[in-house]
C-alpha cells in the first residue's frame, strides 16, 4: 500500500468552448470532471499501474462530497480523506476548441483550522504502519503552518516509511531540511530553493540541504537524478506533442513504483520519463495510455555515472 | 400559492478575478453560488415580497442536489422539482474586479427523456389545483418538444389558473398561440416574434396572435403593457447604474404579485418597474433592496390610456 497526501485537494473541471472571449457569453460544449490535486493524480496513475493506494488530505462541502463520490469509482484507490468545515476547491480549465489553449480559474479552497490539522496528523500517523511509501504533494491550503510537510516527513521517518516530497517555495525549503528520501522539484523550484539555474548544481546543493535523493524534472528534457549512488539524466525521444497537465504527477508515480520494486536508478528514471511522456500524449489530461507507455520505455535515453565506491 | 416552472434550472456561480486574460491562470478571490434559472429567480423575489411560492422543473446529479440544498434554505420557497437522470447545469459568471465586466460560461444542462417529461407533466397537473397563478420561465432544455410551454399553458387554462409566459423563439411563438394570460418578451424577442421593431405595434400584434396581455420589457426604459383595458408605459427615474442580471425576473415577480392582488395595470407596472430597478441597484446580482424598492415606487412615471368602453 502506498499513501499519497494531498492537503489541497480539488475537483478538476474541464470546459470546452469554441474560443474564450473576455466579457462574452459562452456555451460550454463539453464538461468533464475528475478528482484532483497532485497527490490524487499520483494515486490514480499508481492504481493504473496495479498498485494499491490510499489517498488522504482534506475534503469539505458539496465539492468534497462529489470528489469522494468520484474517487469511490476509481479501482485500487482507497479514500482516507479527513473532513473539514470549509468547501473543497474547484479548478476550471477552459479549453479553446480552435487552438487547444487553456485558461485556468482556481478557487481558493478551504481554510484549515488548527483542530482540523491536528485530526489530520493523527489520521496520517495511524495510516503509516500499513504503508510501504508515502508521497506528500502540492501546495498547502490557507491555515496550515509553513512547516507542515517538514513535520509529516519527520513522522514518516520515525515510522520507517520512505517519503517523497513534491512541493515548492518555503514548504519545500523546510521539507528538504527534514531529510526526505526523494524530492522532485522542477527547474524553477530548484532555482528558487538554491539560487542556481544549473539543475545539476541545484540538485547537488539540495542533497547537501538534507534530501537523500533529488529528482529534478526538466520539462520536455526529462528527469535528472542526483542520488547517493550516482547521477543520471533520462530523456524522452524527441518532442512529445500534447497536454503536459499531470506529466509531473505521472513522474512521481513512476518514481514511487520504482522505489517499491527497488529498481536501479536508471530503470526507475526510464519508467518515470516514459509514464510522463505517455501522459502528455493521452487525449484526456492526466491519464496515460498503457500501450504508449510500453512503447516509450524502449525509447528513453539514460546518460550518467555511478559514483566511485 | 404561486407556481413557477423552470425547465432549465441552474446553479449560478459567480467568480471574482482581478482581470480575465485568455490562456492565463487566475486565482478566484471570491466564490458565490445560488439556485438559478429564470423561474427560480422569480420565486426568490416573490418570496422576498411575502408570497408563498412552489418551484418546479427538473433537477439532476450533484449540481441538482446542491441547488435543492440551497433552495431548502430559502424561506417561503417550496421545492417540487422533478428528478432527471442527467446533471443540472452550472453557469459561471467571471467578474473582473478592475472593470466589473462579466464573462459568462454556461454548461449545456441535461437532456430530458420523454418519460421524464411525462412525469413532469403529471406533477405540474397535480400542483395546479392549489395555486393562484403560474409562471413558465426560460429556455427549454434539450429533449423537450418545442410546444412544451403551449401544452403547459393549455393545462393551466383548463384548470382555471392564470398563466404568465417568459421565453423566446419558437417556444414563445407556440406558447402565444395557446392563449396565455400574460407574456413578457423583451424588445428583441418581440421583434423576432412579430417582425416589428416598434414595441407598441409588436405588443398589439402579439395580442392578436393569442396573448391576453403583453408586457414588453424595454430595458432601461421600463415596461410597456398592451392589455384589454388599455395601453400603458412605466418608466424608471433616470438611468439606474448597476447589474441588470435578474431585472427581468424581478419584473415578472412584480407582474405576478399585481395579478394576485388584482391591482389596476398602472399600479402593477409601477411595482414591476420599481422592483426591476431595485434589483439593478442591489450589490448582489438578482437580489433587491427593500428600501430602494419603496423609494423607487414613488419615482416611476406611468403614461398611457384606458381603452374606450
């Protein structure tokens, strides 16, 4: 069982319109909805890979009920969300049919009280003994302490459960200092954390700050891993056309899957990059195509070196 | 008891953003929601005026449940909505904080099956004996026959219940031929129906087509009524600044209220125009300010004449 934590869950709604014109009136031709927030997306990919996953985080109001009802229909995903008095946020992606361009509207989400945060921490601690890895994903909702992820990392380490962190800004900085097993920043997040725009230098600096392994996502250029065993970069074949929504979450799912199977790093990176590319290629944002994934596995290039013993 | 029919109910959501930019990402600073669709708006104004109102129409899915939960919190409004398998639509109004301009996104709403339409007709017929007036409001959802309103008008007339129709296009044309007591087109709807851009000429023509009384809404210029007793125009004082959303629905509520009290037409029109203007002035779209309404009642101008006996 893998546990994913999404403190800022969302119901992700996609609208198709002909072309968004400010101050106009638009008939939405198609509405799709799915449970969202980074950790929920990671859980869906892990479940599609055949893993059992528990999702926790917060849920509230009518939108939270709808999110939970849709999660209940996702095979392999168990719901351990903690109720809050506020209302779970919606995100609306308005896709222009003419160009495929997307306009994003994000609701603010509930403010979490300190009592709700305490309840969450107890739930999290009670779930840890049954899990083989935990992923902490996404932004913090209003009301939570900036060191929230750092605390959750320490609790996981005390329980002996490996922990992956995927967040940004000050929660990332504090989280890295709590010594997580893996952090997965993108190049912007890495530069903000370390001040370096060179991903390799930034990744190595992040390891010195406390992270055991750093896997930096380089967008279309794949993943760069700085680990105790060595340094590798995995690159997808050519440019992959499509929708990059959820590609980072698919990479996190690939890294967790490789962690559980204790695969060598070059293999883990290959799987994560292929999953990420298969997600970009998929017609539905955040889903991935199994046959595209299998085919892409053979076309990912890995370069790098094992550290001297 | 007044009955309002909203065949295309909606959950009306308003988002405030700094400024909507196509293909950008926006943080929504404020989210408000209320039950919507024209007949639901009319019911809310009638209830605020002290009338008992029953709302019927269709409801479905998670959005329908949320709409009904919010309706249950509206004093004076009874819920007699008929369940459908599809999902009630959301409408999203994105308001720019900088300019107050609004961008509208309207979901398509459920397709109503012929079995669901039959169930609705039976519910409607069973409600009629207990009501003193019925209002048929708004567009038809996919799946309904274009003569849907015409049928509902005939059923109301058979039951001896006065009926007001507020719709457009072919449903209006068919509805007028079924001889409703009042129709309330705007100038565009009147021109489409009759081919005349002169509201007085159009209103008189609409009477010849079957409507007992025609009340045309002239936007900021008020209301024009062509009735068996005479012809009147009621005009609000100067230009009313504000949000015109729901002003037409407030006018319908005023006309129904005046019908129940059997007020002379000039008084009915005065009340309807004052309600409409008080709705434009209100800070929340579709609500109205009681003290503004009372004050505006004394400032509406009515011109016109009683027919020769």
